[in-house]
């Protein structure tokens, strides 16, 4: 009967994760690629930031759309736990693909990562 606080936690964490992911993507991918396109010198970039942004966006969407009853996998039903781990895996795969895409874009713009 006390499902409301967990749902609210899921929504809160989902929004925080989504906003943080969008922020990471903007600051660590978008701005850096724009600066590279303008051939600016002394660029600093974080490859961790490139990977974390997409992970947070996908995981935030998972929390907002599916609203798991618990945020701890050991407290989930077996089916919910499978969905949770599939989403974590998809988030990691997207992070790696984004990193590879970013590295390719930087190379095409004349930067060696």
C-alpha cells in the first residue's frame, strides 16, 4: 500500500539522471565537437564524460517510463530484475558506441584522441 514514495523516488531519480545525462552530453560532446569544428586550440575533453552522458539518459528514461517499484535489484521481482539488467546493459552499450562515434568524429576533424 506504500507504493507512492517509491514511485516518487523513481520519478525524482529519473529526472535527475535525465537532466544530468543531457548536461554531460552538452558539455562533454556537443560543445567539444563544435570547438573542434572551429579548429580551436587547447581543447580539453573528458572521455569519461562522453560515456557517462548516454548511460544517464537511457537509465533516466528507464526510471521515468517503467517506474520500478524498487531501485534495488535484489528487491525486485525476477521479471523486473531482468528488465533492469537489460536496461543497464543497453546503457553501457550505448555509452561505448557513443565513445567510438565521438572518437571517429574527432579524428575526422583532425584531432587525435
